[in-house]
C-alpha cells in the first residue's frame, strides 16, 4: 500500500475544507486549466463515503488520503465511493481504491459502456470516433490528430467494475436514506448528482459548475439529443434549489436557481448562433464548428478542445433538428440546412 505523505500533498497546495458538519472536500490535482477536481467525504454512521475520486496519479492519491486524514478517517474507514460520471478526473483513483480498501463503488448504469475494460474496447471506441468525425466532415489530417490523443487519453482510464448501480431517486446504502441519487444526463449519459437532504447539500459533479459551462457533446454512445437531456437535467436539480452546491471543480456556491437559469439561457443562445451559421450557408458539422465563437480561436484549440467543440456543435444541430428548425441529409457526411417549414413555423409561433 502506498503511504500517504500529507506533507508532500500540503506542499503541492492541496486543501481539505469542511463544508458542513461531517462533509469535507479535498482538492485533487489533475493536469488541466481547472487544476483540481474535488473529492468529497461524507461522514455516515459507520465510516465515510466519498463522492468522486480524482485523476489517477500518485499526487492525487496522496491528496485523497490527506483529505481522509483531515476527516478523521483513513482508507480503512472508507465504506463506499459514489462516482458522478466516469471521466478520468472523477474516477481515476477507483482502481487504487478497489485494490487498497473494501469500499464499494457505485455509479449509474448509463456509464457502464464508458468504463474501459480492455484493449479491444479502446480500439472499438477509437473506431467509433473515426466514423463519427467522418460524418461530421472533419478533414483527414485533423482526424488523425484527434485520434492519437483520444487513444492516449483512453489508455490512462481506470478500469473498474462498479459494485452497485444507482438510478434516479435511489437512496445511497449506509446513509439512512438521506443521500439520494439524481440522474442528470447531458454531460455524460449516466451522470449522477447526489442530494444530501439532511444537510441540504447537493453534489453536482460536472453537471453544474459555478463558472465553467459544462461540455455537452453528441458523440458515439451519448444518445441522439444530449442537449435536450441536459435541459431536463437542469430541471431535475430544482429539487435542491436552496441547497449548498458542492461541484466537481472550482468552488462551492449557494445560488443554484440563477445558475440553472443562466445555463439554460446560455444553451438557448448558443442554439440560435448555430442556427444562424447554418442559415448563412455552412453545411457540414466541421464548417459550422469553425464558424462559431469559442473561448479561444478554433485553430488554437488543442485537439481535445477541438473534439469537444465538434461534439458541442453536433449536439446543438440535433437539438435544432428535433425542434424542426434544421434538417440533415447525407449518407457518409452529414449536410445541414434550414428545415423547409422551419422559419414559417417560428414566425407563426
Ligand atoms: Zn470534470
């Protein structure tokens, strides 16, 4: 077992904060502009339950153990781990936890196809990605770049089998029924938030963050219309609208209602931009993506950022298609245009 070195973790700027009685959050470092994800610890009758585990690195593992120490606990008191979603900055330490503790791991069944298990799964995923990017009209040289990074990133994923599957409204075992899973698909198909009804807290993973707008992408395995899923999931969170929000990154905040409203308005505004770009003549997903405004000019985005931008654009296009504002055609490569009755429909609405 690797021994935690709290001194090293402190030197690396790790903080462990008490957010409520019996609830701590530790900053687990990971290589991204976001700098860290939160690993939360919730005290229950017979030990502690973690909400999310950070990036798979020694540094992050040490930080997680520092958090346990701060909570007056240790690896032997960890009863279980709740995974909001299986992105590597939220469950990267899962196989270390499985190796070194008896804790159960729980997630939504919608995440199962995205838990990497073997080489064949990784190869199949990269192939699906190629077919998808080709449908989006991405040029071959860009496709190769995105490809190689995806393969590299995927190979670093933890490969774990969950012990418990949780659906919407399920009560987390060992909590006396006070911690409830909320299914909030959009950022990923099986994304979960957790509502602590006793302490009036809600753990939101990447579904709702205080400043960053979560990426909602249409990509292989993410469903037909993830943006409409995301809108419904914003509504789902209203059950906790006066709770303290403990997100997966950035900082805790208590104004959930205006944040939910902002995120929905942001998505609606973005949809109008995408529609206008298609109406002005862009036809492939790739062309539409390049014509939109991004945090940085599109050419300057790293290949992961480009893939996310393409996925986000594609998600908006499908939302607009399902609202009958745009139409799609094309076998190998999708061609987008204004829906024949789109404009008149809205003018008379
Ligand atoms: Zn994240």
